[in-house]
C-alpha cells in the first residue's frame, strides 16, 4: 500500500506533491506587486554554503464544500551558485491522471530588477513512470512531466506558481498538508493559508512556532493564516532527534478520526479475506507437518514472505485496495497489502486471528492527525492468546517470524478489524541485547609471521536479516572461493581463504553463522628489528575524529537520539592468536567507556601463549537534552582512544 500522492522533485526537497490531469502553462504573469518581491534578493556572500536562497515560499489550501481541495504554491528562489543552477534548470513533476488537475500559472526566470530572462519553459515532456527492472518493481498510473528552463544562471531568480486541484479524494473529506517554516534553508517570506467552509472544522497541529496564526471569517468561510519573515538557515546536527523543539511546523488535515479511516479501508478489503478452495489446499499442504500453532504460522509466513514475489501495484484504486488471494496466488506476486491480506486469509482458514495493520514504511506516521495519506505500508498483526499481537512484515523476506525490520520499529500503526473498528498501536523496538553481531578470528602465528586459523561470524535478531540475504541463493564453487578470499583479505593484506561454511538464508530456523579457513596470512609488520602483530580488527580512532567534529560545532539546539549513534545492537569482536613458544606480547591497557549513549569495552590479555583482544560495543537508546552533547563528545573520545594498530611481540633470546 502506498499513498496515492504524486512524487515531485521541484525546487526543494520539501516541495509539496504535484499532480496533473492535463498540463497547462497559462498566460498569467506576476503583477507588478509580485515583481517587487524580487527586491528581496540577498548578497550571496551573506549566505555562504547555500546554493539557493528562498525569497518567497507560500502555500494556500482551499477546501470546497464538495470535498475537493485546491492547493496553490508560489516559490521564488534566488540562485547563488553553479550547484543551484544544476539543480533548478530541470524541473520534474509527478501526477496521477483521473482525479487531479495541475496548472502552472507561470514558470519563469528573471533578474533581481524584474526583467525577464525566460518567460516559460523551453521544453515540456510528459511520460509514464517506467516500472524498473528490479527484484521489487512498482507499477503505477502516475505520469512524469519534465520542464526545461533556459537562462538559469547564478544571480537569476526562478519564479513559479502552480495549482493542484484534487477533485476526487480517495476518502471523502480527507485533505492534508504539512508546512515547515524552518526547512533548513533560509527563507525571506514564508506563508501558509488554509481556506475552508465555516462548516468544516480542520485538524491543526502547530509545533514550536514563535508566532501566532491569524484567523479570519467572512462569506461563509474561515481563513487560517500563518506568516513568518526572515527565517534563518537551520544547521543540521549529528544524531538529532526527530521530535524536537527546533523545527517550526504546521500540519493540517480534514475533520476525520481514525474510525473514519478504518471503516473506509475495511470497506475496500472486506471481501478479500475469504479462504477459497485454492488457498485452502495450499495452506493445508504447508502445515501438514506442523506440530504447534507457531509451526503453522511460520510455515504460512515463509510461503507468503519468500514464495510470493513483491511487485508494487498502484494502478487506480489498487493503490489502496488489496487484490484477492486467488489473484495473488495465480500471478505469484503482490505488494505489501496483497501479501498481508493473503497471510490474514490463510491464518483465518487455520482458525488463527490476524488483522491488517496500516503504517508508514519509515515509522513517521503521527497518531494525532488522522488521514490515510500518512500510511504507505501494510503488515499483519497476529492475535496472541495472552493478549497483544505478533507483528509480521510479509514484504521482508529475510526477517524471521517474530522479527521486525528496523525501519518500521517504534512506528505508529492502525490495526483494522473486519467490522471497521480499529486499534491504535505502537510497534515495539528492539533492544541492543536482542541484536548481536559477533565476529571472531582464531588461529596460530608461525615464527615467520604467518597466521593460520579461521574466521567466524554470527548474528541474532534483526541484524541477522542482512546475513540471510547474502546467502539466499546457494553459492557455486567459484562464488564460494571468491567469498572466502574476500573475508581473508578484509582482515589481512595477504592470505588465502577457503572452506567457506555457510547456511541456507531462506531457512529462518538455520543459525546465521558463517566460517572461513584463513591460511598463510601476513600478520606481522616489521619496524626495524621490532616485530609488530597487526590488529586485524583495526582501531576506533574514527570515533575521536567524530567527537572533534561535534565539539567544533556551535551551541547545540537539537536533542540527541542515542539510537542513531550506534544503533539498537551489540557488536562483539574477538581476536585470538596463539604465539610461538616463548613469545610474549606487550599489551596496552584496556578501555571501558560507559554513558547513556552506549557502552564500549576492550580488553587486551595474554593467556599462556594466546593473545586475546576483545571488544564489545553496545548502542544506547533514549532522547537526551542538547546540553548533554559534552557527555557524548567525551564518550566518543574515550572509545576513539582505542587506537591500537599493532602489538609489540618479544621473542626469546637466541
């Protein structure tokens, strides 16, 4: 499931979606008063680091009594550098025929004095959106319109105004618009206007505004106006929390609630969950050897996740409505909503309750603004006997039943019941202890400095999905040899790898474990007469560099999201090298660095003839105030102090 909103690359990364039924470039031109806006042009020297500067960014949303929505956008952008020229001289619009009309009032290039360089696009081309040849193609009825501009140069101004008329919303009464007053770049004048009938009470969510909106009424309509001048550039900060007190944002939507959304979707999908004879035969065959309820669920999950190929279908109402299970089975493919529906229908045949769940693929849907336009993904929620759900993403071929892809963890979603009721839920998030990646190198060092031993890597939790994907298909002898060689060369500049032992990546129950024999690898570097054992796992000096970069930044404004630093995972590495008889290693002191942002431990030891270097890095979780940035810097520097590239080895006297 994907929102039926066209994708647009126009002027800014935050430009609104644009769609069109027919492309019209009208003869309307800006008025003299509009031309005066060009006098807002700035001195490029005062905006170092910016390729463009926004003089005007204005959006008007007009809702009609019949439910149609007309959006008008005005963008006036000054071009400051050659990079800005490259970015703006080609414009691209996406549109969905049939329910929207798109009109360009003007698209022209001018000088700051208002003189026109080019009054209209020189080339306009419309084409279908191609379905890419890939493992996950998407078929869509969207179209792409490209417009080429002449005269775009440093010092010129691009001025565009266009209107999008949405005359047939998928859900009657649904409209939404998000306007960011602090998008990152600086803006001279920013303005949002919402114009609705007096009978419509919109949902309005304001975040971090330092100004008040103006509300006006007249002629049976209400006008809500937000306006701000002189918005400075907002500097990006590392590990910034998505929820913060910095970004000024207004989100508006129609007078809907989540029950309206769930009844609408339930109506679209109500007849799609019937277990047909064809589906019944397949499911009975899949679970023939199952001994438990979970065995049956896992068998159905593997079939839908791996044997039903992902193909996105976004043609007409197909952007929202799932296809029938028999259609999915017959074609052998489906998108997220098709797969979730097939899974729910299959479990229903087994007497196991499961329901579709709507959510965002990037976990950014917000609970406080009901609209289906926040959702572009669908998974399934399996009801548990003890209450709650086990969530299953059927488009993720390599996450086992019980594992969720990282990108949707912590996201808000809507479980849809057959009668149109719903349950608002927040998906669980992994803990660092549930996702462990362990890498070990264990072997023997010869007197001439050669390492012989083996490499082993294991993974648990959601980090195992990546390893499963790597071994989804059996390797032939050439591929196995090349993979083993790459492993050996990753840790030693020379050496050979062989005897690769892997697993079936399509078997969720198989331990995610890989091993390689490493032979004849140079593990010694000579510094004059001194022998140095190479630290095969390298150093963490880069952490200190990152800390220095953060420390050089101005006063921090954004809260710190600890989960963005290391991630919700634990990484363990261990190097064990058995030295020749009588050899000893001069070992550095280990490091322990613990903070709210995570923990790091490294130890160096010699146990008999065996030198052991162990590291354990655990990510942190939680949101922390900006004033704790010094703690972050201190912690990163402590980890970065583990900069041991070599271990000095002493041989017995001859």
